C-alpha cells in the first residue's frame, strides 16, 4: 500500500485524523495505520494454527474480498482474547499504510488537565488478591502445577471524559521502544496500550519471539535501581518462572523450525518503570508459507500469561480470578496476505470508554511467591497506564 512520501513529523492527532475506525500498531519493525473495514472477523482463534480453522478461513475469505476491491496485499489487524473460545476482534481494513518511523512524533507529550478520579474499583481488592495468591501457592506446593499467572483489574471513574488519543500520545512518549496500539472496539470503546512483549514477528521464513517473565520495579535512585536489577537477575524464583516459558516455546517451535536459536541465559531489559528477564528467540521456519497469525495462535497463551502446564493453569485462573480477562492478556497485532506480521501480548493496556477506564495487570506465581510482593508487582505494572493518564495516587 501507500507509503507516506514526506518524512515530516506527525502528531497522533494527525495520524488518527479523528477517524474512529483507525487501528494503530507500532513497533520498531513496522508502524501500521488503517482506515475503514472490509470485514469484521469475530471467529474464535481456537485451533487457529490450522489453515482450515474457522479463523483462518474467515481471514482468507476477507482477503479475497479485499483483493476483488483492488488491494494487492490486504492485512488483518486487531485483538484476540486471552480465552480463545471467546470471539476475536479483528478487522480487514479498507485502507492501510506502513508509516515511516520518522513520521511519528515520539517526543512531545500532551499536557493533560489534571483528572479527578471519582471512584477506584479493585477487582479483586487487596486482601482478596492476597488470598487468591495464597490459594494458588497451596496448589503449586501440592505439585498440581508449576506456574500460574494471576491478575487483577483496576477500574477508574473519572469526573470528565478522557481524550483517548492524548493518552496514547503520552504512552508513546513515555514508552518509545515497545509495541503501542490503538484498537477501536465499537460503542466508543477503545483498547490502548504499550506492551513490552513480542509474541511473534514473521518476515518471510524468519520468526522472532521475545518472552518476558520475572519482573521488579525500577527505582528513582540509580544505585538502588541497579541493585534491584541485580537482585532480579540472581533470583532463583524469577529465573525458574522465566525458564518455564522458554521450555514451552522450545517444545512448540522445534517441530516447525530448521534452526532455533535460544540464548542459554535471559538478559535484563528495562521499560520506563520495570525490569524484566527477557529472552530473544530467533528461528527459521521449515514451511515459510505458515502465516504470522497461525504461529501466534500456536504460541498463545504462553506460560508468561497463563502458566504451566497450560490446561491446569487455565482451569485455576477460571476458578480463582473473579473477573473475565476479555482481551487483556490476549494478543494484538497484524498479519498480511503474504503471511508476514507482528503480534504482541496485550498487557500494559487499558479499555477506555468516555469517563471509564479499565486497567489490567498480572504476575507469574510459583510455589515460593509472596502475596504482598505480587500485589506490589501488579501495582507497578498498572503504573505504565496510570502515568500516561497522569494519575499518581491510588496505586
Ligand atoms: C501479565 C503481565 O505481565 C507478564 C508477566 C510477567 C511476570 O510475571 O514477571 C512479566 C511480563 C509479562 O509476561 C502484565 O503486565 O499484566
């Protein structure tokens, strides 16, 4: 499709041009923006690794229609929920382009009028969250499973409607090196976020995945910050949490790949407010025709968002979490008709609807997890979105 000819800076307001249908997915690899819809795809992602699954068939059909309307290489873009038995929220747009990286202004945040929060709702609240983690720790100690990821929701009511695009602009400025997205969901509902975690990128026969697991908070004091990072690196608990993710990915990817390059040790990476253990995995596909959405469906949800073993962890999440995750901890991204694409994990994000914001944060729990530390960790994760809103109390 068209590539922006000029290399002048665009503010988000110009990029989105007040078009409520615009999807945005931006990374250091590609920055995609869209307009309009040829098809909305709600087919469930269950079994989506297979070419003849309902999801892949629906996408192929919509691509065919887009080609008939003159598109050379249509794309599908949007979000898939954590629970793949729930409907997908995908669109084949009427128009899209890959923007030049330089086109997007990542320097200028938007000065927001101070927002007044009229209500904070925690689901579960502090004490119920700690009970939930203690219950999970019991099950982990009994050996029913090795890891489960448990989460909480923070819902805020504001005294005035927020400008969703201004919040996204702030997210981009505060988190320039991650995966930023804007997913319009209808009913004036928008999912926005800045995820640090790549589920899969596919370019021709080459794939990359970059799971994160093992987290601690950044500190204002550089020495304390460095110490925290070292503590995370040396933590057997966090290294164990991380290894479980890598082992699963190795098992899933090995049969598909000629070459699979997994570093022996994770590295430390930093976001604006957190340290993570991170492993960048590179592989070459045996069958280059396998598309990015198929691989995303194979890997999702990884033990970084669900647990290990996956089926037992999913059952425990259904039993213990009081909320439905919906699109949170699902995946978000795009795939073109040549099979290339990029999918990130839907974290560090929120659903915005006029005066109401719904935020999500989860943490990996293993047998030696401490409930209060997990509350603190999820609080720090919520900070990514709260900072973009310029809300500093409550967490
Ligand atoms: C679930 C979240 O994060 C996930 C859990 C992590 C952990 O347990 O250390 C780290 C990164 C993500 O894979 C979240 O940010 O909400």
